[in-house]
């Protein structure tokens, strides 16, 4: 096979609930839940019978309660040694953590949290609309930390939707591709600053997180990277697309050669993609549940430290708190606040 016909696709896998990833990314999941009207208490106005409450991942009636008992979401739980990047395209997430920080974000916002030496946090999905459905769509991505940064102080950054850089690219026939630039840069648009100890904080690591929406028949090219990175393209709509010279259809992971331009040619329906790419960290990974370190000994230490300190404890009246009567906001552990309207 010569260079003109060689496939740009190095690996192809179907997408289930949890998506395959490559170093430095550890985990990726796409939550899409068609929640019904709210019941006035931020839960669903629907019966919860027949659900495995506390472990409801089945998708009954098109939505899940996850670990929530009355409100969907993930009550307080610990992390150490990596970062979470939570991209909320629809719906809301209420954040609370063991250092007293809180927030409500969604409708396009992104929270980037460095767990570092250890934090507990909750992520609840309040159903605020009582007269209409509460569709929620979000991505959660786990990005590893290099060994030198695994024990840094916890930190989180908010990217408000109104401030996230975007690109509207038109091909030769004027067909649009809309790009949301969460990390990295494309066509001169540079992402907002990630947390200071992130692998993404060094531009040399070429960490790219992008969401692409291609109009019917649109053509779009992801430029080649300047170094060899792991480039994964997640095609999460049930549509046809041609990548290079190879046609694919449906929900697929497409691992691509980052050192050649990745040429996408869409079919007759709108298509959506998540791109995760970065220089790999290249260190040993030891993972057990919510802890990601470099060795089993460090995992044992993480459990011991959590049992001893609870990573700061839990200053909230419940493990599934929601923030009543507030619009989108963030309140940090040092008392400073942020919102889409500014600090």
C-alpha cells in the first residue's frame, strides 16, 4: 500500500458507554440522558421503581440515576493523582468538594479539576425544569498527571461557555464545521489556560481537546501535530464519514496518525466528534478505582491517607448537595467567586 492509499486510521473500535483512551488520557465517558420534568426537589418527576438505586446505569426510559438516590449524579467520592475535565453541553452539574468549594455549571461550560494529592467531590445533575424535559449531555475525561505533579494541591478552573474559544471553519463550498477549543489551539484560536500543574499546561505536550460539529457534506482537516501524539477521534453520532480514504459509519473510536493531516469528509447528515490528542506521559500507571498513581505501593498509600484524612472531610449536610436558587457560579476554597459575568 503506497503513501497515497495508506489508511490514516491506526485503530477502529465501537463505542460503548465507557470509551477507550490512550496515554495520557485514562477514561472518557459520554453521558446523554433524556431526563423528564423535575419534581420540584431536583429529581425526576417519574417513578424510580425497577431501578438499581445507587448503581443505576441501565438507561431505563432513556436516562440513569447513576449513584444518586433521589437526584441523578455522583454523590461525594474521592480522587487522587489525575485530573477530571467535565464538558457539559446540555443540562447542569452541581459541584461541591471537601475543601468547601462549590459551583453550578452547564449549558456549554467546562470544569477542569486537578485532584492532585486528594479531594472528595460530588457531581449532581439537578433537574431544574418542572414544566419541560431536562436533557443532560456531558463528557467526563480523566487526564493523567505526571509523577512529579501527582501530589500537588487540588485545584479547579471554570471555563464558562461564553469565554471558550470557537472556530467556524468553511470548506471550499461554504459548508461549516464548528469547533469548540477546550485545550490546545486550532486555526489561531488558543484555548483558555488549564490548571497550572496539568500536563496540558506545557504547550510542548500538545494536549488537544476539541468538539467538532460537521454540517452535511462538510470537509474538515485536523492539522498534523509537530510531534508524535496519541490522536483519538470519537465519532459519537450514527452517521457516515470518510476519514482519509476510508469510510466509517456509526459510533466509533478512530485512532489516527497525528503526523499527517486528518481529513474528514462528512456524509449527508450532521456529524459530531470529540478529539483527544496529546504527547504521552510514558510513565507506569497503577489505578484502583478513583486513585491513579505510578505503583501499587502508592495506591495503598492513597487508601491509607484517605481513611486517615478523608482528604479534608466533608463540610456539606449531605453527600448529594444541590445549590438551590442560584444560577451558574463557582465559589473557590479561598472564598473567591467566578461566574459567566466575570469574577
